[in-house]
């Protein structure tokens, strides 16, 4: 579908994405009541990532933009992962060396 040179999503697509977001929100709420130990945070973050991807892909029209937009988004996510991993390496390695004088 095209309007004035701009592609737009159909109402059916937007409603489908909305329903998927509602199902994922219900899944997040359901996970909160299930005791998965340390895995419940990881599952909740995975579901939140899926919801964020749906919002970015459909509601922010990344799907219809130029090919450079998804490349920039993936690059930003990769740099975010690199920064988080460096932060976690620093945080978890702080106890490896003793403090001099103690």
C-alpha cells in the first residue's frame, strides 16, 4: 500500500501487532507469578526485548525506511551489548585482587 510515496501498514497488521503486544504483556505478568529463580528476570527481559522489537519495527516504521535505518539500529544494539559486557566484566572482576594494606 502506498500513499504519496510513503508506505503505510494496514489496519490488519497494526491490530495484529497490538494483539501480539497484549499477549506478550500477559506473558510478562504470568512470568512474574512463576518461580523460575534467577531465570525469571532473563525471561522477562527476553519478552520485553520482543515487545520493543515489535514497536520499533511496525509502529516506528523501520520496516518501510531505507536499508540504512536497520543497519544503524543493529549497530547501536551491538555497541550497547559491548558497553554492557565491559561494564559487567569490570563489576564481576572487582573482587579478584585484594586491597593492598589489608
